[in-house]
C-alpha cells in the first residue's frame, strides 16, 4: 500500500517512536522524572495503546501479505508473529503491560521500551538494507568471528607464556590474558594491562597490527554488502510489480522471491538509448517509473510503469530487433540474461510457463 494517508501514518509512527525513546532516556534523570512524571506517563500510555493497535492490525492482516496468501490464515499469522521484526514489535509493547506491575523482578521490562527504537527499521529503507546486508553476509561474518576468536586465543596463549612470570596477576592464566588480547585486537587498549618484557611488547605490536586486519575484514564485508543493497533498493521493488509481469505471474512465492533477489536497478535520462537494434540481448527490463519508447518500423510504442521489454531476445538468445529509448527519467529493474537462464534451469515449471507466454505474445511483441 502507498499514498498520502499511509505516508502520513508512517511519519506519525516514526515520530512517536522517537518521542518515546527520548522519553525513556530523559526519564532516567531523577529531576526530570519528578517534575515531568505526568508527561512521561501520558507518552507511555499513548504509545502502548497505539503500538498495540498497530501490532494487532498487522497480525490480523498477515494473510493478505503477498508471500503468505497461499497459506491458511492461522499459518500466515504464525509466520508473521515469528518474523524478527514482529518479535521486536512484541517486545516493544510488553513493558506497557508488565513493567508497572507491583513485582520488583519485572522492573527490568522497563528496559524493553528501548526496543521501540528498532521499530524504526520497519519504516527506514536504509536500516532495512543494512539488516539485509548483514544477513546476506552472515556466513562471511561468522568466519570473521572464528578467525578473531582464534587470534585471541593465540595472542593470549603467547602473552601468558612470556609474561606470566613477570605479571602473574595479569597474565597468569590464558583466560586473564584473553582480556588483554581482546582489548588490543579491537584497538581499544585501556592501558590497565600492558606487557613489560621485550618479547611481550613484540607480541603486543604484532597483535595490534593483526587487530587492524580483524576490524577491516567485517567492516569491508558489511560496507560492500550494504552498498549492493542500497543500489538494489534505491527505489522500492514491490511484490506486485514482479507478479504483474506475465512471465512471472504464476510463479510460487519462493520463485518470485528468487527473481526479486536477482534484480538490479538502472536509472536512465530522457533520450538515453536503453536497447540498440542489432545488439546482443543481454538483459530484460521492467519499468518501475517513467516512460520508454519502442521504435518499431513506421511507429513508436510507449511503455510505462509495470511494462517490460527485452525478454524475447534474451530467451531466444538472439540480437535485438528494435531500439528502445527513454522518453522521461526512468528507473528500471534489470534481470540479466545469465540470471534469467539460471532461474529457468532451476525451475522447470518457470521454463514451461515462459514458453507459453512467449507463444501467446509472439505476434504482438515480435522482435522486442
């Protein structure tokens, strides 16, 4: 869904989250809490009611979410409830119901109000892209963690070996030396534990240099993945846009998700040639916004948002039969030929459906 009303609701919820988190932070100041206690309570009550209503509405409407429409309503709602973002939403409203009970052990639920900050991820494409980037590189990041752990163990063991006689209280055991190793590798270095022997200082220098590499690895991995996600999501790729394409409309939810993951974005300026007649067909294009013009013999056909072109040349592995240029500023979704053929090879039903669509559209879209 989109539109001014939805946009206004999103702005309101984002503002409420920011106000709520700010109130939690300021409430920790005794003077402010005693003076503005009534305002903090009002913000908490308003937030609790609205966040509860939001959670209930999303829970109830889960069967209407495109990837889960084929599931039974209870199954779709269960999948929604177990989604990480839904768990955050639940943790964000629990304090409203539990934190003010007259049970001292439940006071810790007050801290859960800070989980409301993470609700911003639902309304921020940038945060969503960062989360997706981290998830997509989870295996590489886990490998970095294993390497870091191994380096910590080696550095701690070496320092324990050369410093335990000089400083038994600080390097007497490997677990104690691991504290120093972690601080050194992360380049924090509090200075409360330092080697005093020449060999120990040499090991410390090597460990510090290794720490630079340890930090650079995950930072580089996340930065690269984040850049790819931002490029892919510099405009919204909606589920409905993909399923509107006849080539994909009958695919399963898993197949649609696979198609969306392989799409990349391309921006075009007015007058820019997107497809040249006679060139090898290397991609098919879906129009997200703007208009293009297909230059057919004797006429020009305009295509707009939701339309697509270039698929027949890719699937038939032949040269383009027409030229296509941008009429206005356009944003396109591009599916490369290699990716399309890989999807076909992995999904026989997709290949059969594509053949049927091509036959049905051959006369109307010949050459494009």
